[in-house]
C-alpha cells in the first residue's frame, strides 16, 4: 500500500480529514526547506505538497509567484528539490510528499529518469499543472512503473465529460480547485464546493482534496465538511513573507514559525468540522 493510500485509509478509519500544506521548495531558503517540512508535519500536516520552482507558474497568484521567484533566485532546480525530499526521508518515512510543478522541467529531465529519481528520493505523487490527461500517456507510464501516483486538477469550469476522463486516469487523490482563476485570487463559495465535490464523488472512489481560497480555520472547517483533504498554500507563504518583512535579521525558524502557527490554527479548524 502506498503512503498516500495508507494515510487516507488511516484518516478515514479515524473519521478525520487530511491537511495538506503547500510550500515552494527553496523559499525562504534552500537550507531551511527540509526543517520547514518537518515543522509543518509537527503542526498537523498529514501530506506535504512541495512546489517545484518554475519561471512561469501560470496557475499561481502573486503570493506564490513571488515564492517561485525567490526560490529560483536562490538557485533552485528540479534536482535540488529531489535532494530535499531525500533529506526529509532520512527522518520521516511515513508522511507522503506530492510534488507540484510544470511540465517543462520534467520533460527536460526525461520522464523515465525523473520518475526513477523521484521514487528513489521518496516522492509519492505528482501534480503537473499544465499537462492535461489527454497528454499524459508517456509520463504516466513512467510514473506507474515506479509506483508513483499521477494526481490531476478539476476546476469549477471543467466539463462533466472531461471530469470523467480525469477520474479514470487519476491515482492517489483528486485535487479540486475551489475557485476560478489563479491561487489566492477569488472568494471561496463553500456551498458550491460541496456541490461540486458531491458530483465528483459520484464518479470516483478516490479521496478528494480541495485547495485554492482556503486562508484560515473558518474556511478550512467549512471545506472539510465535504472534502477528504484541505490544501492551504498562499496563506502560509504570505504569512512567512510578512514575518520576514516585519523585522531585520530574523532567524529563519522565526519566519517558519508564522506558517506553523497558521497551520496549527487551520488544523484545529479542520478537526472541528462535523463528520
């Protein structure tokens, strides 16, 4: 059983929902990313989503785009991200890690070489934002060969026939994008999220994670009422950025602490949601 399958099975048995924080590898610094991941697990994360820095992260809002820019400025590469996962695995072999990125760096790496390196490092799943299900055959075969889950996004504007096609190809879980547009860009309508999640459930037994637009314990609790997992990204990165600008010469652990404190609050919100 894969780490993702095991975590979702354990949570379902306990009647709990997963909490998935997203951070950009190498932001605020490459040296601090692994310790940040461990801190997020200690704060209540069940699954980690690790963004692979890219020069044109078209699905991201301004907050995460700046995180990508900072990480690239810090010299990040896909190879270095895989190294961070391997370093994390030295002390944590249970928490699943899903890498989220864009097709270009993976294509340049080579699908089979990337899949093999990801499996060796300890990656569990991949979200390739700009690679639709119609174009995944090559990479999907490489990922399947090493036991990695290929995770797809479904948005509020995805037509129903395409939803069916996506759920037939997906493994690990479904990622439902709760708002139209880029990350952090719109108001969250939790009633509409619940309706959409219900429709997706009619087509798949895979767990459904909901992200985009979740900023605090209140929004997380509302989403957790219908979803199997809650994803939070922009809010965490914004907290760290604000903390970094609040005073000079802060130690990175203090900057991480802003994200950790918010995640703890969101964890409480998720856990307070009715079963």
